[in-house]
C-alpha cells in the first residue's frame, strides 16, 4: 500500500483528497494489455474518458488545476505507465487550446478529448531542435486567407494515433522565439503524413510527422501570430510539474515493491529487511520520495495560487523528482537481485519507463540551466 500521508499536507484541499480516491479506484480497475501499444492507449483514453478523469485535462474556461493533474498522474503512474501517458497527453495536447484557443476551437475539440472520443498530441520537437525551441525551422507561410505548413516534427507522443495535433511552426514575425506560431491541425488533413513510427525502450505511440504543403485556414491559428513560443512555454509551465508527479508515482511503486520484497525474501535465515544496509537503501528511497513530493506539490500549489509563472519551481520539481526516481528505481532493481532484471517484471518495467522522463519536456541539464539563470536574475535584481 503506497504512502498517502502526503494527501494531508497543506498544499492540498479536501477536493484533492476526494479526487485522489476516485483516481485510485479507477486505476485499480484498469486491465492494460501491453502487447499492442496503440490499441492499449486508445482503450485507456476511452476508459479514462468514460470515468470522467479526462475532464480535468482541459478546461473551456482556461483554468487548469495543476494539483489535480499532478495527483492523477502520480496515482496512474504508480499503477501503469501507459495509463499515465494516456491521461497526460490529453492535457498536453490540448493545453494550448485551453489556455489560448478561441471559443470555436475549444468547442470543436475539448468536449471530444475530455470525453475520450478524440486523442490529442503536442507537436513541438523537430529533428534539429529539441530543448532549443527557438531554433525550430518548420514553416507556416501565409497564403491568401490561410497558411501552408512545411517541415517535420519528431518524437511526437501519440503520433500516428492522435485525432488532433497542436503544431508549432515559424511564421517569421521576428527572429528566433519571436517568429513562431501555434496551429491546431486535425489528423487526416492533406499534407500531414506519418513519416515514421518510433520505437523506444518503454513502448509508447511515437512518430515523426511530415508536413508537405499542408494548407490550414486562418482560424487554425492558436493565439496571436508570432506568439507560439509564449504559447508553448505557458503549456509546459503547467505540465512540467506533472512530469515530476509521474516520476514520483513510479518511485512510490518501486518502494512498495521493494518493501514487499525485503520483508518476504530471506537470507541466512532472516528477512532481507533485517540487514542494516538494506534498511539504509530503504531510508534513502523514502527520503528521496518525500523530498520530491514536496517540490512537486509546492510547484503545483504555487501555480494554482495564482503565480503567473512557476518556471523555477517547476524546473526544480522536474529535475529532482525525475533524477531521484531513477535512483530509487535503480535501488529497487538491486534489492530484487536477479528478479530485478527479469523481462516483464514490475521493477524492470519501471527501470525502462523512468528513463525518458529525464529527457522529455526539458532534459535534466536544461532544467539546471533554467534554475541557475533564475537564481542569477534574482541576485541581480536584489543587488544594489
């Protein structure tokens, strides 16, 4: 049984505890067949939509509750990584519409994604620009009363199964970050092609997208022309903390499995749990998890409390939670011995699933740069 004492922390309200109980109930009843990743994700979106959980991933009034998103991701990740993925991508994929979309764009897509009838994707990364979003080269050329999109996106989650993509392209209002715009593009639009499906160590639906003369009407623009970088950063400012929450869920599951293992596995006539070195590992794991949880829910609370940006807090949460979750899971593998690396085992699956979280939505080294720059900027502001 995972620790739930954090639900009584002052960062959370009674409604969040109610939500956690509901997510726990739904997650415990999931039966995920990992043999077919695409089919599993489609089924999960349908199930989560029918259960009402996807209502929290998008909001017609533009207000997302980050603590709710974090709690849901943490609990779902603890039960199954694909369940967390299916939930998270509905929010990330429609985040731009929630925060900047027109009433018509919201009316067209949000009821569908919130009900689990449509799958969403967030198309930002390019072959030559991952963390450096301002270096994007895909273009959206103004043409008559619309735009023509040309270029490629890669490592796009839900690529190949999504019904709608939020796509970022260069419209040229200025150099670098000032010349990007966001567009909502329906799957099946002429000129949009799934160029390649991508396989990873922890299977998820991923693809490289090619846009070749993809003509979009003017009302496909999300936000103002040239405001795409602002749109992308605002979305990531919300969802970066939730990546940390997913890592926290993986780490909690790893600790749970380790506690069960050392309590029942005997060495020289006594449980592994009696060994002081094992107890030291467990203490480190519990400490890392609680410290990560404090950072995660601080960042989420700050955003929900009205902070316009939580760049520093979210970066700290993502960096620490994902790095420490990797360490916790590695210790879990060690405590399981040979069974820890047996294909198909829970901790072996966690070992594969955690690795990508240290890369996507801002790699760990990028988070360090963000944190350092924030600290330097504060020092400069406060130094006479």
